[in-house]
C-alpha cells in the first residue's frame, strides 16, 4: 500500500491529506509540531470515509518516526504569508523549519521522494535537497502547476473558453518572478496573441504573478490552500502512478536553459523516479532573460538563507 506523509497540518497540509485519501491514492500520515492538531485533523478526515467512500487510512502524529517507509513526503510546514509580506520575507523563518524537517526526512524516510510546497518554494526545495543529500530527481517543488492553473483560470474568464481547451506553460520562480510562455499559450487551439489584446494579456499575466497575494489580501489571515493542495496532489498522483506527465515543477538544473545549480520552475517529466527529465523548450530572448533574472533572485535568496 503506498504511503504518503504530509509535514505540516495547517491549511495546505490538511487539504493535501484530505485530497490524497479521497482520491484513494495512498495511506497518509499527517505530522505537525503542534500537539493534537495533526491527530484531530486526521481523525476528522477519517470520519468522512463512510460518506465519501474511501478506504485509505489517515493518522496524525507529532512524531517524525511515523513517516518511516513513506513513498513520498509532502512538505507544507512553515509560516504562511501575511498581508504585506513577500515570499522572500518568509525565507529566514521557513529556512530554519525546512532544515529541521529535511533532517527528519533523511533520518526516518531516507528512500522517499520529496514534494516541497513551503514558500519561498524554489529556495526551500534547494535547501531540502542540500540538507537531505538526496539525488536531485528525488526533490521536486510545487509551483508551476499552480501558477499555470491560475493563468488558465484568468484566461478562461476573459475569453469564456473552458479551461480544458486552454494550454499554457508558466516557468521560472514561483510568484513575482514567474515567466509565462506566451508563444506556448493557446486558446482553443489559437495563439493567445490572436485572441486577447496585448494590454489585457499583460494585465492577466500580472494578476497571475500576484495570484497568491490577491488571496492573502482577501483572506486577511492565512494564504491560499485549495488550489495549492490540488497542484501538490497532482504531483503525488504522477509519482505514485508513474504517469510520466510533463508538468511545470521546480526542479534542479545542471546546465539546462543555461542555468546551473538552482531549483527553478521548468517543464518536468514526473514519474516514479520523481523529476525524470527536464524538458527544454525554445524560448524567446526576452523569456530567456526573464528566466535568468528569476534564477538570480532565487540564488540571492538561497545565500540569504544560508547566512
Ligand atoms: N514541523 C512540523 N510542522 C511545523 C513546523 C515544524 N518544524 N513548523 C511549523 N509547522 C506547522 C505549523 O504548526 C502549522 O500547522 O506548519 C503548519 C503551517 O500551516 P499554516 O500556517 O496553515 O500554513 P499553510 O497555509 O498551510 O501554508 C504552509 O505552504 O503554500 C505554502 O506559503 C505557504 O509556506 C506556506 C506553506
């Protein structure tokens, strides 16, 4: 029976756990430092099983030993962004948390794959990879699926074309530094530039960049978790079922796109071995420039975190 551990039983973590058991993907262990919270949430989710009709087990704990033999560990532990806070503001605090979590993954689930969700995403993925010492295919960050999904939602609302008839790819760092590939964006098979006026498209791109912040502003306490958890579970599904789908994820680059030693959002073939292949798309000069700028921001943030 596949086993997925979810670290952090907050909004994102508990939604990830719920989606995994409801989709009958795996048994779940939910871990948090706050006593009672993972146990309470796991029990609550478990009690929905007779109604929802799933038969997977879910358990909560404060003990990392419970993550033993996990196929995948999804990391959502950390602080969520508060209004006015940028993802980078979070780096110092979440950096400490991720180092501690990663040491525990290395100790108790040394054969697992890691799906990183904690922000700033690309930086936390890199920190986890360094701390665990895992091969680079075994750590993947969830960001591009969410950014792409937000972009498609806004494109769909603008054009009234259903989301499943829209194709788009968003690369780069998560959030402010993302790079939407306009030449790879199609509305019902037509290039987006032919369907949406330049100014409107620019506004949609900006709204996608600010997608997380828009929700933080509305919620006032806490940040997005429904769409982030969907995106993380899509990656879990791909790994457990060896789907080999091409998904935009944060993965370790060793020369691809002219970038070295950095986790950043790129199209990745995701399967049983995690990030199995980085797909190199042809970019315009401007997109290349933006991707490299995005990588510089990530590298600078990593330095900040390592101080
Ligand atoms: N070990 C385990 N759990 C921890 C640790 C730790 N060292 N430190 C904090 N946590 C737990 C908190 O107790 C809390 O339950 O992480 C959980 C975070 O939950 P929320 O505050 O609800 O945050 P959430 O909205 O779930 O976001 C978590 O995901 O999308 C990202 O930006 C988001 O980085 C944030 C993360």
